[in-house]
């Protein structure tokens, strides 16, 4: 009754504790342990669960070094080291820096790849692809915490910011960085031509007319590093320069000048803003005035002015045509006075028009009376 029968299967190991101290490790088989005072305890571990964890790991590592070397593969990572754990050749786990792990030897082949991330915190392309194709859910969750993945498209540019400092400009591609011991962030910058609208600007023209103006500009960010280093909000800077250029150009023109030549106004705004922003990494492509909106009262006044101008123009044209018609009649009369044949032709033309409108015509004197006496023009 003082012997304990301990059975350890082929896929198991037994941690033999006496008075709660580790004495030895039992291999597979049947073991008989003499324990009269009930001081012996055997903890059985399943080797398919290759990770070993016990509160006395420190004691085992320092005081049972030979036992530890025989049964365990121990991994101790420093502050700037990361471990990739391969089980039977398959990536299965990721160990953060300053980690210690015990793995059972024997049943599962364990390989640890240690990566120093003190200087090189970007993963090589082969390792990045390996981590991004992981299928195990626990490892994917770890990667989400420990790795920063940045995918930059063709039309974008990436700014790599490490611990608040701009380190590198990234072109299109996929980049993977370790998050350990540092703050990693990638800002995406669109380098395509973009449009910015400056809408609803209430401005007074030089002749004190209140206008609401909408402006649209096309621009491209050519040097994001310079723009970001100079301004807290680089897009706000561009917006304000467009706003200032618009106000300055309109304040120096009367309403008539604004309405008569929008092209000159747009050109002045473009030149003003381009000189300001090109030195800070922007390329201004085009500037266009979308709308110039008047108040209701000013619209009515302007409509009345336009109507009066058009009425005056119509009156001038009417008088000009009347004068031309009178001059033409006078010239015709002079020609008929000087040429009897022409006068006779005019008489016959008039006769033709009359006969078209008369149903019956009684003539005396024959054909000669029709031609000579029916109608006669006296000059």
C-alpha cells in the first residue's frame, strides 16, 4: 500500500515532485513509486502540447541544468529579439522580445528562428509573405498585435513614421514592420491630380457689390515630405491660399469687370497661388471660377439695366433700318424718273399684283387699254 503505480504513455512525460521539489522526469512506461508519507506527486504532461509551463521553471533551469538539457529545448529572447517557432517545419507561433519558453523534446521537432530587430525592424520579403499567408487563427491574432502591414497602391505614396519621426518614403508595394519597442505608422498620400473646392465666399467687389463666389482648383502633391515638414495641415494651407487669392482678385475689380472677363480673373488667382504653393511641394494645375452669385435685389437691378440696354439697341437698329428703307425708296424714284422703261416695268409689276387679288376685271379699249389705262404711276 506504500507503492504508487504510475503509468506514463508514449506521448507523455511525468514530472516527479517530492516535497514539491522537482527530482526527475519519468519517461513512458509503468513506474512504481514508494511513498509511505504521501510526499510524492507526479504531474503528467502531454507531449502533443509541446509548450511546458510550471511555476518552478527558474529552479529547473538553474539547479537542474542537466535534466533541463535532456528533456527541454529552452528559448530565451533578449529585449530586441523576436522568435519564429516552427513545429515539424511549419510556422506555428511568434515569440515577442524578452520571452522565455520551454519546449518538450522528442515527439515534435521544434525549430526557433531568432530575428534581431534592434536596427532592422522591417521584415524581409520572404518572411513578410510567410506571415501574411498564415492560416492558424491564434497566430493571425498575434500578428495583428505584433506586426504592422502597409499596402501602398500605385497611385499612392507612403510616409514611414517611426516614433514620431519621418524615416522613409515608400513607393507602391507591401511592407511589413515589427511593432515591438517602437511606434510604427505609415501615412498614405495620394499623388494623383486632385480637385479642391472653395465654396460660399462672401466678398465685396471694388464698387461695393456683395458677391458669393465658388472656386475650383486642380492640384497635385509633388513633394509630400517638404509639405508635411512645413505645415501641420498641408491641405488647409492650400485652401487658405486659394481663398486669399480669390478675395484679393475680386476686391480690386468692379462688378462689370468681373462679369465681362472671368478668364483674366482666373489667371490672376492662378498666378498668385502658384507662386505661393510651389515652394512647399504643391503643383497647381488649373483654377476656375464656378459661380458668381448676386443677391436678389442686385439681380433685379442688373436685369433692369440689361433690359434698358437691349431696348435702346433695338430702337437704334429700328431707326437705322427705317433710314435705309427710305434711302432705298428715294433711289428707286430717281431711277424711274430718269428711265421711262423702268417706270413702265414698275407699272406692269403693280398691275400683276392687283390682278392677283381681283376676281373680275372689265376692260375698255382692248389689250392696249389694259396695259396703258388700267394703272399709271405719276411721278
